[in-house]
C-alpha cells in the first residue's frame, strides 16, 4: 500500500486531508512542523509528500530542507 506524508501547521486541515488520502488507498502519516516531517520521513519514506510551503519552523522548500534532513 502506498504511503503519504502530509505536512501542514493547520491540524484540522491536515486531519481532513488525511481522511481523503486514506480513502484513495494510502496509509498516512502527518506532521505539523518541518522537524516532525523529518522524523516521519526517517521512520518511513513516503511515496507521496504534500507539504505546506510556510511552516512555523521554516520554509519547506528552502534548500529542500525537509528532504535533506
């Protein structure tokens, strides 16, 4: 089963999105910060990554920081 990581600082949004993604056949993990996203990616590499570009602890794509760890 494919796995998706959803990252957004709006917990209500990310939980609603997680339900929709699960209905599409994915397992889902969520994070509300870049630090949490890095931890989740270390636990299980996602097949799909949906990420908010502006998070409390930094810009998600600044130097691909979430991917570089």
